């Protein structure tokens, strides 16, 4: 008795195209909603506060000096071994500063371990920026030296 009833419902669904009507209702319902698509190169979304782009260096806000003390913790903890730090003494003779600080963005996995281990106070010398547009034609351009880590890569403007 149950089989006959389900067989009848299957025939009714096929004849009246119930499943097709359900699909068309979903399409019509979403057709009049505002679009959420962003036409990427011309339009850019505003990044959320917690977005993790590539790591960059920060200078001291008041003095403008290097905030990095060249301790090398970031290079040691990096799982991809993409950070190179060579230290030198500061001009004032007190403490160290980075002579060479290179990050290979091609190898970086954006894990944020370098930021977490940085001992500088009141803020971390290395931080995760909102930069993410790093497409290049050669591998050498992914090696980012100290001065470029402060300013960041130039952003391309695609607007016409």
C-alpha cells in the first residue's frame, strides 16, 4: 500500500515539474537581491581588521627609528625559513638594529608566527599588513629588503 502511494507522488511530480518550479522560485528570489560580486581589479573590497596580508616592518611612531632590535626570533621561528636578519650595533652604541632584513614573500605562508614572537615594546616591530597583490614575473622581485618592508609594494591602479 505504501509503494503505490509513493509511486503516485512520483508521477505527479514528473507531470507537474515540481522540482523545476522549486528551482525557478529560488532563482527568482535571488534575482532581485543586490549583487555581491566585486569586479576585482577596478573595485576593491575594504579589508577587515584581522586580514592577514604579507609581513612588514614598522618604524617607531615618535622617533622614526627602526623598531626592530635584530634579535632574530622571527627568523628562528619561521617554518618556511623565509626571513633573513643580520644585526649591527646602533649608531648611538646602545643595542642592535638590522643591517640586512629580507623576507622572501614567495616562500612565506602568512602564518603570523614572526609577529607573535617579536619582543619589542610597546608594539611589535613586524606586523601583518593588508598587502596581498604581489604578482611578479621573476622570483627575484619576491625578495623584499628592509627599505621596501617599511614602505610596502606599490599598488597597481587598474581603473580606466
